[in-house]
C-alpha cells in the first residue's frame, strides 16, 4: 500500500482542529501515514487539505538536503530552466477543508493537482463539465461527518421542550473583507430578541473561536440551523437538519459574489432551497415552520447529489482505500486488492472512477457494498454479488449484511 501524507498550511486560515476533523476518520483505516506542514514528501501520496486560494503558493517545490521547500512560481520556473530542481516521485491530491462551493475549487485553481477529491456526484459532475478528466476525480464522500453517523459522538439528551436553534455563521466581520456573505457578528444581537421558547446557541466559524474547534456536537444536538454561505449549510442538510437563512442580511452579497449559475450557493439562493427570511420577523416565523416541516423534497434531492446516503459513515474508509492504492509512478488507481462479495465490470467506456476505484474496460474489480449499490443500475457497468457463508469467509472480508 502506498504511504499517505497529509499536508496542512499553517499560513492559511484553515485551523489544525479542522485539519484533524478531516484526517482522523481516514487515518484510522491507514496502517501508516504522516503529516507535514507545507512540505510535500517524496514517494508518498500527498493529500493537501486546504482552500484553493493558497494553492498557487504550495504547488512548487525545491529539494534541499532531501527535503522539499515551498518556492514561488517564478523561482520554480527559473531553477527548472537551469536544471537545479530534483523532482521526486510523488502524487498531489487536493481535498478541500469544507464542502461549500464559494468558487474556491474551480478548475483553474486545482488543475495542477494529480487528483481532486469530491464528496458526491454533483461535485463530480461540476468538475467534469469544467474539464477535469474522470480518471483524476476521487469521489470519496465527506469523512468529517463520519463520527456523527457512526455514533462516535453521542447525542445529548433533550432536556427542554424548547426548539433548539443552532446559529452557525460562516467566517465574516469587517476584517474578513467579505462581511456581506456572513451573518457574523450580527447574529449575537439578533438572537437576543428571539422568543423564550427558542433555545439559541451560536457557534461561530472556527476562525472566530478561541479553541478553533469545528461544529459537530452542536450540530448533532439541535433541531433547526440558521446559517448563510458556509459548509454548515450543507452539513446541516446532510444531518437532516432544516436550515433557515437570514437572507435579508446577505442576499446582496450573494448576488454580487456568486453570479455563475453552476455555483452551488447561487443555486441555493436562486431556487430558495431551505427557508429564506426577508426580515427579522420572518426569520423567527421560519424557525417554527422549519421545525414543523423539516427538509423539502428539493433540498433532499440536492443534498443527495452533494453526499449520497451510501457514502455517509464510510467516507473515511473510502478515502483511505483511494489514497493508499494510488500508483505513484503511473499516477493511477490500481487494484484495491480487497476481498469482496461485490464485483463490477465497466463496459462501453474507457475509464470511470467511483468511490476511489478506477475501472478500465472489461476489468472486473471488487467493490464495497455501498459502491455496488451505486453502480448496480448504471448502464455502464455489469455488476454481480456473490454470497459465501460467514464460516467460509476469509479473514477481513466484509459480510453482505454489514
């Protein structure tokens, strides 16, 4: 198995707790892994957990004393021309620190990575339409939420009849340069005016917290979420929590920033997915409505495209399989080598990547139960299942009932 190295960038606003929230669900399935700060290791699959805004600073490397330094593009081009660069064997994988769109991860930003991770078919479709080849896309789900689905984080008992409201704004404020896309810090004064039968907890973006921790337990223990343009919107829907938007605070900024129709925030606000308040009074009214009605069919369809049900709770395992079975030299996914009761063969196409498993024409591959379910009705695949009694099953083999 290929060694996996997770890379973070201390100069970015992505915090260490956010970094670990993503890698821990993956690392538990890896026999050996490492982490580095802005340093790409040789003979490794280097998984960069960052935002694309930092990518131009981290894509270029110079080896000194067997270690690679980050250098700017001008220096890289100059030293490459002079023959001063030693390029080691390595693979670079882009894995975003969040699941929101925000125009962070468009093709121009991630085009120099060998692979790019997506959480589900909508993100995969977006990249394909932008020109990323299918063989470079690793559809591995969203590992950050695995602990919520797997019971690693336990829900707290509800001790009140009040509606538990979580207000979780994305990063904002006048110092952010984009105060018009967030309800922070206005949320504090607005929440003070809510009726007493609403139990409100405000969980700012990790950037605005002293401990920098991600919002997981609070998300699990609420009934309704108020949010704006960050990952918490998507994470709430994935956890079946209805979202109310203080649209009157941010609509002008959304229209200005997210004009492109393929942007997911543009689609959310244009199609009014969720509950959108036009003033403070309607914000309160919609909290009660969201509590009563829950997610709409439109929201459920949208969020299934962002993170399908079959990926929830197993994304860390999917990611580990994808990363650790990349052939560094060929920069392709090779056989995952797992014993399975589920098999798939690609037909009528040259390449297709699902859940970190890259299929080639007429080559049968073992797949997980989740991927089997995903493919079984796909006309591009022939799929079959094979049942063996548990007593005859080799050690480490998944049961069809798992």
